[in-house]
């Protein structure tokens, strides 16, 4: 470890990151002193009460927004604007309705001027990975919500980003579809070992998927605790050990939620 | 919508128009309508048939169509460019967008005297009026359409590395197409009205000349016959061209049944 606390294999490093928004009610200190690392091949989940700044952090990493303080390093270099090395999978509605499934997935490669033949091959391969190869020529509105999010994931994966950023990607789905996609995401990660930062408010989901779970505190958003999940994979969601970890994190999360409720609805 | 109900609606519509025309014909036949002012459909049809044998009639239609094609093409190209320029350059947005909005509402016939003094009595004058009568509607609608592109598309494209010209061509423009199409349709109807209006005022041109002839000769059936041509072109473009494109887009985007 160097003095900054990062190891040589860390893909992403956040150092005392803060972000303010000016709102009608004045300056809002959304997140402050955010500090964590994500290592190569790691699956890291971020949980926290609604409004604690999870999306804010993700957008800063994506380069869609600029921090007011601190630094964000990707492979040791400061992040400057959005780029295909940090693709975001959004909650919903981010697919392009005028393109087919394969055009959506191939779009990022087209931007990079990947030759047509290679592009087709890579799109086909990633569509097989998310089990959508039969729907390559469908338009987005012809797909179910679960299939759409699989397209969104494929669209990110095909670019082989250094880190895949996911902002509550399964929120708009029913529980059954959600469970199915979580399982698929787990299988994909165990196959290709990509680096993932996954935002969710579902602790059980986080513990099931993650190597580490980062709990963000409420206003100002800051890292409250980082839980290392050492359970072997594939994990059994009903495993009592997993249960115990979930209970521990949920307990801390509730304290933050109560803080949030007090601040939002209190005097 | 189920196919059946589409068929039923079409049937109902044609039934309505056929009986309206039938009623008109019967009333005219019974001598209940002033023939000089409101000739029977059969007479209008006869005049159309007669004129269809005259070369000058087709020349008149052809020359009007040439002018609308020229004027509308210029309007589309310039309107799209202006709409994009306003979006791209904030200074233009802040200065010109209100002017364009005002010019969109400006009565296009007011450009006729300007055109006559600048160009004289010729094609260029008519085309100028057509362009000025329609280009602002297209520019304003295009600008609105682009500004209303959901930001999530731009953010998603940005994280995939898209920017600059590529972002405009592959994301912003196609995302705005449904609303841009609305502007093009509006621009078309402005252009067509303006063309006929200015041809009648400036006279001696295309369909406007035929109107003049009918009016001078007191030949109401000719006036109506030309009206039929004007209406036919409107319908053809609205349903045959814009309707088709619109259906294709609605189908692709999955917008069917939402309006
Ligand atoms: N663009 C913005 N302008 C003003 N306030 C914002 C903006 N984006 C987020 N916020 C505020 O910052 C806080 C954190 O938001 P967000 O990151 O979306 O939370 P989360 O994703 O954890 O629910 C919230 O209080 C939210 O209202
Ligand atoms: Mg959020």
C-alpha cells in the first residue's frame, strides 16, 4: 500500500471526493470525503438510503459530472469527462428506440470505428452472453423490461470497459425478472471477471453479488462502512451466514434511513 | 387498433363523402343551387376532363409543382440548418429564436411586395415568398425538437464515447426525428398555401394563372376544378408522403396507439 491507501491493482480510486449542488433552498452538500477503491475484477456494491448521493457518485465516476473537491483516478489517471472505459447502465429508458437491439449494442463500437466484421462478431458474442441473440433485429419497444435491461448490460459489456457502472439497473422490474437478471449478472461476472460498481438499495442483492459492500451515510453522503463479503460462490441466498451479514448491514442502513427521514420530514 | 375497425372507419368516411357529393349533385340537378356560383360536381368533373386534354393545363400544374419543389427544398435545408445552429450556438438561441418565432406567425403574403421589388415578376419572387413563408416554422420546430431530446440519450451516448459530429448525426438528429417531421409537415402546408396565394396575387403563374382565367371568364367550374387540383396535391403529400413516413417511424419506435 502506498500512502494514499491504494494498491497497485486498483482500477478505480476515489480520494476525498465531494460534490455540491446549488438548489433553490441554497447550497446542498450532496457527498463529501468519499474515499474508496475498486480492484481489478472486483464486484463492488454501493448501498445507502434514497437521496444519500449514490447516483451522484456514479455520475462523477462516469465523468458526466465534475467533483467540487478531491480526485477520481482510473488506473491512476484522473478522470476527465465521460468515456467508454466507464460505461453506465442506467435504471431505464436509456436505450435508443430508433435502433435495433444489435444497433444499440454495436453503437459504442461504431463510435470507436471498429471494423464492421469485428463489430458484428463482438455484438453477436455479447448478445449470446445475455441470451438475446434471437432478438438482434428487434426494436426496443418489442422487448420486455427485463430484456431491455439485458440489452443495456450488453451495450456496456461489449465495450469491455475498465469498470462497468450500474445505477439501480433492475429497479423498474418485477421481483421475478429482477431475481433472474441478478442471477445472470452473477453468472456473467463469474465467467468474464469484469470489474463492476453496482448501486442498489437492496442489501440482500448486494450481499449476494458483491465482494465488498460500501454503505453510504445520509447527508452529507460519505462512506460509513465497507463490508467484505468472503462467502464462497455461487452463494445460497438462504445461507444463514449470508442472512447474518445482511442483518448486520440492514441494521446500519436503518440508522441512516432514520436520519434521512428525520432530516426530510423533521423540523 | 384492430384491422377491422380501420376498415369500418374507412368505409364510413367514404360513405359520408359520397353521399355529400350525391346530395350536392341532386340539389344542383333539381335547380335548387345557383349554377353560376355553385356548379354541380358533374360539371366540375367535366371541366377537369376537358382541361386534362389541354397542354397548357398540365404546364400550369407542372410549373406550380416545380416552384413548390424548389421553394420547399430550400426551406427544409435552411430550416434544419437554422434549427441546429440555434441549438449549437447559445448566442443565436438567445437572440434569434424570438425573431424566428415572430416570423413564423408573420403573414407570408406580406413578403409579396418585398419579393416583387427585389426580384421583379418572376419565378424567383414566388420561390422567395414560399421560402420565407415556411422556413421559420421548420427552423422553430427543429430547434424545439432537438431541445426536447431526452437528456438520458445524450448521457448514455456520452458514456459510450460519442461526442461532436457523431453525437449530432447518430443520436440527437434521429432522436428528434419524430418532432422534426411534425415541423416539416407544418412547413409543407405553409409552403403550399403561400405558393398558391402568391401565384394568385402575382398572377400569370401556374395554378394561380388558371384561377385568374376562371375568375375573368366568370367560369366557376374552372375555379372549382383548380381547387380540386390544389386539394388533391395537399392530400397526396399529406397522406402519401408524410403519412407513410410517420407510420414507419411510429412502427419502429413503438408509438402506435399513443395518439
Ligand atoms: N442535478 C442536481 N441538482 C440539485 N440537486 C441534486 C442534483 N442531483 C442530485 N441532487 C440531490 O443530491 C442528493 C443525492 O442525490 P442522488 O445522488 O440522486 O441520490 P441517490 O441516488 O442515492 O438516491 C439528493 O438530495 C438530490 O436531491
Ligand atoms: Mg439514484
